C-alpha cells in the first residue's frame, strides 16, 4: 500500500471537483439557463435537463465497452488521460459562448460532461488496486473529502471573476485547475502494461467481456442486481439535486449569483465533514449501513425543500444535505468494489459507471419536464424524493458481500481462501 499512489489517486477527485462545482452545480447551470437560453417558463431548465440527460446517455452506453477494452488492451491510464483532456478542452471552449448560443452550448455541455463522466470509470477502477479491501471505504471517502476541498478552492478562484462578470475566465480557470491537479494521478498511478493484440481484437474482446459482465452482474447475481437497481434510483436523485440545486435556489428562492456561490461553499464544507466522518464507519459498520442512513437523511432533505419559502431555511437544509452527499457516494463506490475480481476493474467499473450515468438521464429530464409543465419547481423536488424512497426500499433486504481479490473470498471481517 503506497501512500503517494493513494494520494495521487485522491488528487484526481480534488481536480475534477472544479468541474462538478463550477460547471455542473453552481455557476454554469444558471449562466446557461438564464443568459444563454433565457429561463422564461422553465425553458432554460428544459434545455439544461436535456443536455445533462443526453451526455449521461452517451457515457452510460459507452462506459462498459470502454472499460472492457481498457482492461483487455492494458490501457486504463491512457483512457483516463484521454477522457480528461477532452473534457478540459470542451470546458475551455465555453468561453466562446454568447447569448442565444443555445445549440452550441448544448453540444459543448454534452461533450464535456460525457468525457468527464467517462473518465471517472477508469479513475474508479484503480481503487481496488490501491490497498487491501479493508481500507477501500476510508480511501474512497478520502477521495471524496479531497474532492469537496477542491470544489471550495475552485469556487474561491471563480468568486472574484463572478463579481466582475468575467465568465469566460471562469471557464478557463476550471480547465486550468482540472489539468494541473490531475497531474499527480497521471504521474503516480501505475503504468499501463499494453497487450500485444490488434486494436480490432481489443475492441472485440473488450465488448464480449463487457456483455459477459453485464449478464453476470444483472442476470446471474441477485445481490449485485439488487444493489445496482437501488443505486440506479438513489443516485438518480443525487445527480438531479446536484444539477438543479442552483437553479432551484435562484428561481424559487431568489438567490443571487454571489449568494449561490457562498451557499455552495458552505455545502462543500459540510460535505467534506460528512465524508471524513463516514470514512471509518464505511469499513467498520459496512457500506450498506452508511448508505441506508444517508438515504433516510436525503428523504428528509427533499421533504424540507418542498415546503421551505425562505433563504435562511434553505441554508439549513443545504447544509444537512451536504453531510449525506459524500458519504453515500463513497460508501457506494466501496460497496461495489467488493464485487470486482482482480484484472477486470475497468470492465466492472464500466458497468458501475453505466448505471450511475443512466441514473442521471431520467431524473434531470423529469425535473425539467415537471418544472416546465407546472410552472413550479416544488413538484419536481417531490419527484426526486420518491427516487430516494424507492432506492431505500430495494437496498433494505440486500446482503452485503465480501470482497473478491487476490484469490480470496472475504465475508465480513473473515478472509477465506
């Protein structure tokens, strides 16, 4: 277990958090919906929901196959670098957007988001190789904790640019931040060991492996199917909250851009604290218990968001939501790692990524459609709450597995050969 490699891996979370904070969650959604599209009668919500849904569909469809090819070709790290650089370039191109550039903005969002989400498949695939399985939970949580720290730093950089209205420089700062802090992962993570077959053979074998893995996880293993179905639903809720929280605060509660950034900074602090607090319990209690507790928290958050009318109330609700944000994602990643056999990490995390990306298709689209149809975002929030309830109901009977690594099958605290 090399600490510098683990730290390099975690710093990729720090790096890509600049994208999730500024582009996905806080500044760019409002900029695109209000300035580029115009959000009369929820039209900006609708276009933003479409862009997120299409990008996630592309990532969802491609992830299992890209993961299978990366494993077969021995090029997991190269795939990570390629996807990251594509995202960085597309974000830099946001600086050319002007009022009315609806289609151009749509295409750039789709490209950037699909690349960023696709890259996470290969990043997550390194987790099982970093340390023994007993430490996966805390390493996963450490990554998310550093991610929230990265989000705070990126927003603090963007804050003076937002005050002066220099939006193009905000997008360029995100690109630079993402690139610079991805370098530790690029240099410290294990090198690729390329296979010697042809590119066509990689593609054929990788596709066959991806299909086999999909069948194995979904059709032949009841527990993996139950977890993935639950993850599909509750992650849909989490993704929808992330991509629409800033627009909800702006439209329904009257937050201005500066208040929005300060609110999100506060949420990142509580999310950081939640991730740190959950790190050890994920390993000692088991990831399932942490997921159940955070889903109960999310149900309460959505109920509260439906009824609040004042900014001060939303500050409180958002702070509580932050506590459950990193913990549910870190626990989910650690739990799925237990299903992954050695040598098939990118392939399996391709399936995990496919489910996570698929979960971001329906929720944002439903939110946008309900908001547009009713003229209110509160019914859309209620629909998100149902996703958390359904995910909670499905994962309830789930039996937590051990890990499959190094020829061992582990159950609870026991390791059996």
